[in-house]
């Protein structure tokens, strides 16, 4: 870091990751702020900068540096701080103290107390938050995913292992190696240690999972209507996470309504699933990476209703994180970093914690409302809501495919005459049959009509869209 960079930083003002201190006489406050940065997203303290951002510098002696070293010795665990000196004038310097995000070592304390950053302020961390972070740190050393499994190589899908390694090399995320030995590949992927296969390898690549791993489970359901009263399709299956991801996407392609659009330069409609598949894949990957696999009866669940799509996984959000924070920049703290790393090598996830924001961006770009992130007890879900009218499968009883097509056609227009409806929806259907369909939908209060004879028009009862 040079003086020009410091001047630019100072123009931005103090923030969640930047603090100014006029001199080393404020070293206790410097330590508190560094502690808060370590417990957050990392940050920089500039010693020799006034509160208003003026770069004044200070005289830096051997005693100054010794005092700073003594300050850093008061951290528990030891603070991985980088110190740099930037000349301001012939005898004055700015001391730059920088710390990164070291989530594996959380929480940090300084002089016996833990601190956190709220905006541009440093405050004492509540005891409950500190105790929970201590528990998480102890848990991270003995996570379920990095516990040795009783399974061996024959219990894994070795072709999936090889394919993952190839994908990582192609993407530049893993250095190429001439070895095709599966044990070497597992070691390089980090899911084998001391000659033992870890639980993370079983989740990512296992093919012989029962009875020892019932939590490697996927639940898929297409419900009729907007409640869980009746199924159109339901299945429950076990397998490794990469295979379950593929099965989930195929189920969604099969059961989601199709949205059509006209591409420039093409005469035909291009039909796609209602929600962007990339957004759905991102949500599923999050569910597989962040769920709590220590819950033996847990699963990833996908539920399609007439008016929404929901994806759920067992396991609460990381301590201190709210569902609202998922909509904004936030730290990436996967519950299962080894499993998340496999998805990263496969090119299915990034390291930067933007998965939930990307889901939102993709849905909004496709014209839908922002998805809802929900936490209920020890489960987390994402709810996708369509932007337009979705014709129900069932009201008081089942609707036929043709009746649903009539509803969808009317949803695109303010009103339509019978002749237009017939030519667009069912030109080969007898006129009497189609009129009976319309009268049936009218009795169900889904549509209405006005006028008489050939001048009569039909229209959708829009209040039913929100029901």
C-alpha cells in the first residue's frame, strides 16, 4: 500500500472495514477495532490519520513498533495481522494494520473481551454471540463431514470422482496431475485424510449409502393446488449430492409450468421452465452445501405447488446471520466447507458468498418477484413466486389440460371472443365441447363473460390470481 492508495481510502471515510486513528497513543482502541474486524469481514486500521480523514502521519520509533507487537500479543487466538509503514514526509509515517477474514478461528478476543463491528463503530460482542462462536469453532474442528467413514473406495462412484477432478483442472481450479489413482484424486480433492475416506466423500460421491447414511436423501413432490393435501407426483431417493442435484433439476424440468418467449430473429416461441434453471440450480447447490448432515433423518426437499416453488434443507443459518442478510453482501460460511469445495471444483459454486444474491438477480431479470428466504426452526428454505398468472390444476375438482389452456390464454389478454379463443387453444375441438368448458370455468368463478351471441367476450376473474 502506498500514500496515494491511503489518500483514496481516506476519502471514502470510516466504514465496516476501515478505521482511522490519529496516533499510536490510541493502541488499545486499535486492538479493539482489529478484533472487531477479525470477527467480521476483515479490515484496515490506519494509524496516522485524523478522524476527518486527514493524513497527518506520526513519528514511528522502535518503541512504537514494540508497543504494537505487544498489542498484538493480547489477542486470543493469535491475530494474523499484516503491518506496513508508508512514508508521509521526511519524519512521519502512516502505519497500516490489516487483517483478513479468518472464519475458521472465530471468535477473536482482545485483552479478554470480544468485539464486533456495526457500521463504522466498534462495540463489545454480546456474551451469547461469543459463546455460540466458541461452540462453532470447537465444532469446526470435529465437523461431521471431516469425520472418517467406515466405507471404502468400492462404496464410491469413482467415475464421478474422476469427472470432478477433470472439471476442476479444466476450470483452472486444480493443478493438472498425471495420476488417475482414485485415492490420489480423493486426497487432492480434500475428502480423504490419513488413508481414510471422510464423510464428505460419502456425501459427494457415495453409491452404497444405506443403512449407514439415511441423511443422503432427496424428497421431491409436485402437489395439486396450493397445499400439501394431494400429490401429482412424489418420490424419495438416496444418493450422492452430485447425482441428487441432477435428479432435482430433471424433476423441475418435468413438472414446472413452461413459459414461452419470442427470441429476436426467430419465428417460433422458445419454451423454458417458468423459473430460470440457473437460479434453481444455485438454490439447490446451497441446500446441499449448507444443510446439517448430522441429522440422520434430514433431507433436501423440493416442493412444487400451483402458485410457488419451495426448496428446503435441514440446518439453521450460521449464528448471527438473518434471512434478510442473504439478500445483501455477506460472509460465506458454509456448514460443510469440504462438500462446498467439491461443488466449487465441479464449477457449480463460487467462493464469494454471492449465491443468494445471484438467485435474486436471475429471478428479477426473468421478470419475477424476488424469491423469499425463510428460516423455520432448524430448516432454511427459498420460495420462488411467479410474476404472472398460473392456471390451477384443481379448484373444487381437477381441471383438464384444455381448461387450463383456456385460463392461460385469457390471462394474456383483457378479454377474448369465443372464435379467437377456439382458434388459439383448441381449433379441432367441437364448438359445443369448448363452450361447455367455458361454462364450467364460469361456474367455478374463474372466468366471466359479457355481451351476447357472437359479440360476447370472455375474461379472467383476476382476483383469483392471488388465491
